[in-house]
C-alpha cells in the first residue's frame, strides 16, 4: 500500500525511496521482458515505468488492442502481469502524448487527420510540429474513448492498494509550443483576446504587444490546466478518486538548465496538489552547470505543495550517446553526482530513463511513415541505455546500482533528513520565463531580450553560482505565488531584475524591505510593468534615477571598475552595464565614475556583469551577514551540502575538479579529509543510529546493529563514535566519551569497525 504524507511516499507505513526504471515493453521482444525486469530489480529499483502509446493500441478508430493482437511485444496485459509476478510497483504513462521519439508523438494517426485538431499559430500558419489543440472537442472525445478502453483493460491492477503506484497525465505539456515558439492559437483564444489580437493575421495589434503577450501567456496556462483537469477526471472515474497523479515538466536544453523554468511557467496553474516531476537531461555536472541542476531542484521544491514529494520522472540514465555517434560519453561520476543531488534536495522518486534499450517495430501496413517504423530513430532505440537489448549492462548500470544501493542502505536515516540552507533565498519570478511565444513584434523582442537577460546573466551564472561554491546554499520562493514575503523565513532575498517587473512584485519587495528584509537585486532596473506601462515604484522607493543600458556592441571594449580592484586591477571588461544615480555607496562604476551599483545596510543592487572571482560575491554575502552552511578550506572548486534531521545527519561533498583535493572543515569532529578527482562522498555528521552517534571522513557503505563498513580505498580515514559499547578494533581508542578510530592508509578498500555484542 502506497500513500503520501509530509512530502514522502509511504509503503506499508514507512517512508521509502522509489527508484524506478523506464522499460518500453513495445520495443523489446517478449522473450526478453523478464531479463530486463530482472536487471531493473538488481539495480535497486522497485518500480517499473513505461509509456503506453495510443499509436499502437488503437491502430484504427475503435479498434483497441492490449493483448498483442497486431504484434506480440505490444501485449501490454502480459507485460503488466509479469511485472506483478516479479513484485514490482507500476507507474503508468498513458499519454495521450508520450513523445519518446514516436511517430505523431505517440498519438493515434487518425486523430491528426481531422480538420482543426492541428491548430494555427502566429500569421495564421499551421503549427510546424505535431501540436494538437488540447481542448479540441474531437481530440478530447477520442482521448476519452481511448482512456476508457485502456483503463477498463487495466482494471485488475488499478484498484486502491494495487500494484499501480500512479499515473502521469500526458507528457511534457507545452513542450512542442516552446521548442517551435509557435503556440496553438485557436479561434476561441483569438476571440477571448480580441482586444489585443488581430483576428485575420493572428498577430498582436499595434501598440498591444506587451499586453497581448501577457494575456496570451495566462490564457495558455489556463488551457493547460483545464486539459489536465479533464485527464485527471477521466483517470479518477476509471480507477479511484485518490489515484496518485503526476505532471512532468520539460525544459533542459544543451546540457544546461537555464531554459527549464519555461516549463514551470507554462504549467504553473497545472501543478497545484499534483506530484511534480522534472524531465531532465544533463551530462556531466561541472563548474559550468552544477548550479543549474541545483536551481531546477530548488525551484521544484518552491512550486510543489508541502505534502507532495519532489520527483524526477525522466532522469537521463544513459551516457549521452543519444545519436549512436559517440558525441556524448558521460563518466560514471556524472551519474553518481546527479542521483546524489536529487536525493540531497529531497527527491523521493527517480525514474531512470531510458533504463532499457529496444528496437522500433515496423508500423501497421495501413499507416505510412518515412521509415515505416513507429519512431524516427531507426530500428534501434536507446543507444545509450544502461541495459542494452540483449540484456548486456553498461558501466552506467553499475553506477546506478551502486548509488541506489548507497541510499537504500542509508534510507532509514537519510530519508528523514532535509537539506540545510543558509539565510539566502532566491526569488523566482515565473513571468520572466513566459517567453515561449515571444516571436512576433518588435515590442515583444525588446521585452524578451530584457527578461532573458534578467533571469540568465548576473543572477544565474554569476551570483547564484558563486553562492553555491561559497557554501551559501539557498532555497527558492515563488514570488508570484505568495502574498507577503516572511522576513523570519527569508532573511536575505536575491532577485534577478529586469526593466519589466509586475507592479505587485515591486510592492512585495518594498514591503519586505520595510519589514526588515535584506534585498540583493541583480540586472536592469525596473521601469515598466509586464504590460509595458510605466512602473517605477521600486526605484522611486530607493530614490534611484535610472540611466541607459549600454552594451559592448554599442560601445566597443566596454569596461567597468570595481572599487577594491580584482587582484589589484580595478578595471574589467563587461558585456553591459546600466548607470544609476543615488546618494548611497557604490562598489562598481564605469570609467566616467557613474555608479553601477547601490550599496546600503540592507540592500545591494548591481547593474553590471562582474567577473568570476568568488571574492566579489563573498563581499556581498558578508555585507548582508549571510553565513556558510559550513566553513571549508580547499584549493579547487567543490560543493558541500548538509542534510539534517531530528537525529543528526550527513555532510555531502562533491569534487567537480579532475584532481585530488585536501579539505579542512570547521566542524567539531571532522577537520580534515581528502576527496579524489570527481569523487562524491556522504559522511556521517553526528548521526544517531541504534543508540550510537557517528561522524566520519569516509563513506559508510554498510552497517547493522553491531558494525559499520566504510569505503576507504586505501586512504587516511577518521571515524568518531559515541557508544555505550566497547569497540573491537586496534585502530580505535577511547578519548573521553567517544572513540576515535584512525587509519593512516588502509591496505584494503573497506574497513569494518565492530562493537562488542
């Protein structure tokens, strides 16, 4: 029996991690199903996930096939029965859209043949991809019939307390509009926005670009929400009222996460109390993008409700060799780091996608596709998957298995902890990301450029990146989603600002500061609201006169000056700056001594990019008294996280450098340790277990009531144990009330410390 409480999944009354793997039954010979499911279980997964493509289960209108009538490997019912026999939980992804590189994105082909189902977009052109008007009556009616037939077949498995853990409602909603910047503009949308839209040209009316864009964005959010409510009502009517419902969010691009919040923005009205999951594709976590990953997860925690778990519903499990051309080849360390980051930031479910490779069968004879297969990837599919078609396991499988096992071993303790953050909070403004349809009109282009710069330059790639490296780990709040910013919970708030900012947001920031909050603002000063009208409340409150924004394409070799200099040199190159006038201090100037920042006791505002020197950000954080979660000294770049619960917790260290690092920590027990190149460690941090309290400089890989086994790999190691028992180990000595167990270099890879029975 699976239930939810306080952000956890509970199985038989205990909080449990859900490690799942995606296996496409329809892409595997039936004879290999058991081999792949066995490998899934051996990897540490307890749940199997899979798309159920409408494309193959209704080959012709009203002809539903769930028992392999057309092809043996399409036998959905036999696959589910096998999963149940193997005691796996099941997570269903029935679409209607499933994507997965399938023809028509997995939608039954006949649906798109009906006039009007495939909508128009700007300039009254057809959308350039397989978008469907989500609320078109014919599409909804055919979806209803498909769901009814499907869930009638699934009825033996979808009862309350049964093997089906939950249902994902559609897939990557809004993604096709985002990637093409071509939203579905239906007649009812155009009519409802007639004040700002031209009915004939499907473009914004002159003078209504910003207002039209704003209204369009909110109208599309409402349509996504209405669509999901419809799907949810169908699932509830065909299963039971409390079936767990999931929404996955799209948005990674080019191995970065800067565009990901566009998906959050599109679906913000859809998320509500449903379980949210990221659909996330990163390769290596490096100095360039680790903060991206952290930010995406932090935003998820800000947007989800308190009682629902954070999840990753499509977690890249392969080695990034997606095109079978060796253009991607991730290391095991990269997989290890990503899994750890998710768990540290509170994820309770990870679905490894695609865990198993497969092949694309030929499509039905009466349907024509360019390659006559169900997908555009050719015959083979999932080139980078950890389990290949014949069951062979790649090195990524071994890493997934190892990291899964680590967290399953520590599950009784780790799952009860939460991430420790500093006083710093990032203020997320989702309307800054409502840019997926900003393609037409010069006014829109100007606004898009301003919003994109606000969310992606100083705040994202400099200040927040530096803050994480400086151990000022932060949380996120959704500024549009709260009425008042609680100063007691948010002592210091960092916000990326643009020349466009909603008046209500400006009012919230002013009130927050008046109540004693400390503000950090980065970007261009707001002078318009999101409708393009004049709005200078925040700047008026600070008594700032706003000057022009200067870019280096206007003024070649644009430079700024930092008042303390950088390594003794005050001037540095910058891509842009905005001059401001006020009577406060400034740490940044242009070469004409015009101010580029505003420094007060409780406000820092910076209107220029600054170099990647951590001491600049350190000065800002110190100015507002933002303390690190732990003080550490080391030569290279690394990340440190802490998770704490009622009974102590863990210190998590991730080396993002390709060389060994010696670390000194300001910690009552753990002072010195070493991390190997790209290594990650989870260390005991005064954790209470079985009546004992432990701290360590090495990772514990196994334990029971009488012993602990640590992974030493031949390195120096320290373990501190407070216990009422005697320790049986010549390397352990009693120091006061605790044992200090120390080894200079251990001959074996592991070290087991035992206490007397």
